[in-house]
C-alpha cells in the first residue's frame, strides 16, 4: 500500500514590492557570502564593496550616543523608549550592571533639546536594598500635555547558574506598574496594571477613534491587544486575545502597528518561532476584533520592530530586515505610500559593532528601535550591542518619494 502524505499550505501576506524584495534578497545573499569569506565574483567585496550600495544610506541623518555603557555605570542598556514632553526629547531605557534582566536593573531617562546632545540620565525607578534581587524593565513611555508616563515591568531574578537565558527569571513574580512625572525628571508610581500583563514593548498610541491601543502578552492567555476606553492611560484596558498561528511564537508582545486611511489597523509581530519573517494581522473595527496573524514576506532577524506614519503621509517600518537569525547589525527603514506595500528601503545603521563587555543574552548589533515623528524629523532610538544607547535624527524631506516614472525605471 502506498504511503499517504498530508500536504499543508498556509496563507502568506506579500507586503514588499518586487524591487524591495529583490534588494533585500541580494543584500542577504552578499552578506552571508561575505561572512563566510566567499566572493561571488572577481570584483566582489561583499555588501560594503558595492557602489552604489545595495541598500542606500539615508541622505540626511545625524547620529548621537545618548549613553556609553561600561562596567562602572552599567554595561547592559536596552529597551529603548522615546517621546517628546514639554519641549524636550526624552529617552528612557533599562540599565543593568552586566546581564540582561539581572538583579539591580533600573530605569534611566535622559533629555535633549535637539535629539543630538543629551543630558546625563536621571533615575526613574531604582532598586531598594530590601528588594535587591529584583529587576525593573522600561517597556513603554507615553506623553500627554501635562504628564510623562513610563510603563515598568518588574520581576524577581534567580541566580541558578545552571539556568539558561530567560529562565533565570521567575515569571510568576512579574507585575506591570505605571510611573508618572509632571516635569520629566521626578517619577512616582501612579497606577498598577497588576500581574495579568506579562510584557508590553511599545507605548499605547491613539487610534483614529481616540482610543489608546497597544499589544501585550498575558500571564496565562498568550498574546493580546490592549484597548483602552479612551485616551486615559490610567483607565483599565480591555484584553482582546489574538491567536498564535501554528509554528509561530509571540511570547513578549514585541509588536507594532499603524492605521491606514481606510481605518484598518495593521499589526506587525516579531516571531520567536525562528521563521525570520514578520507576521501581520489587522482589525477593521477599531481594534475590537482581529484577524489571525499570517506570515509576511518581510524579513526579520528576530528582534523588536517599530511602525508608524511620517508627517508627509508615508508609512514606515524600522527593523533588522534580514532573514538571518539574530543578525542585528543592519537596521533598515522600509517605506510605503499606501501602508499595504513597501516600495522603498534605506539603511539606518550597519556599521561594524562589537560589545566591549559580554553579558548574559547580550548580542552585537543595532537593535530594538523605538521611533518618534516630530514634524519633518524621524527620531530612531535604538541601542548598539545592548550596551550603548543611540539616537538617529532623520530629515524625512531628504528621502525622495518614488514616483510612478522612477518606479518603472528602477523595476526595469
């Protein structure tokens, strides 16, 4: 009797134009060949030797180091959050001595008038002596006219040296609190979301309907959408569960979204299932109900990502758009005119980087972007190697829009 086979198919979402898909594929091929010192032609020198570069650099961008991590002030710096409050840019992040989510981790915040020169940081949340085995994580920052809020996830750490990775953390102890400040410097706890939320990694943003929305993972029910009744962050949000597709994994709520002119809300999901691609789903009723996430053709090295809309109407997505697991050195900016298909790509930063001080779960690369649109500026907050805190200020008027004529020429 002949063997029987079951053929499985899955729905996928195509969000890249053929041109951008080709650019990202060529970049990936050349980069992997270069890593293994295998030239593809006589004149090949890898991704750095191509003129013009396969992925062009942003024409007008200024880069600054917000915080230089070391053994004295904390060589672990991660979980970047950026906002504008009372005339200053505010950059908050998690700061630890050496390891990710280890005992004594705290939350710091710095400010800048221009996104280029930054103040010395102030402490938002510190560890007191009676709770020295705990770690604070900076997971979101939200500004209103009168208050600056930082969402902090706190958890108890463990010191079993045989435990691997995140298993050093006791998940049953985690809880999420909201800290507020009227001056952007002095913070106090103003609200607690309790222990139902496991992780948030992006600040709630307003939908067109005027309701705050973000993605999270829950303690016991998997990924969910948090939808507030209005614009008050201190109100209790509604939990709307989102199913995990077979083979995918969304354990940390590292997702991002924007809303189309049609009203559709599109969410992009980091997949911990090692697909090295972004999942996507949507809502057509203001976030009340959601489609099941499907695999897209957007590559991702399995890291945090951030989406939004520029002041000129274009949609953007910032991520490590390369399908090599944990290759976080190249950080890219994808652009779309309609939010449905990305038809342009630029390199934010692909400079060689190497951590100065190794620590548990630290990794080389430019990672965990959080973005802020301020007029014709796009500020990209990220870190290098989970060690140095970085800020890129991009003049979006320097990035030309692709016209139908240029598209025909480049696609030809």
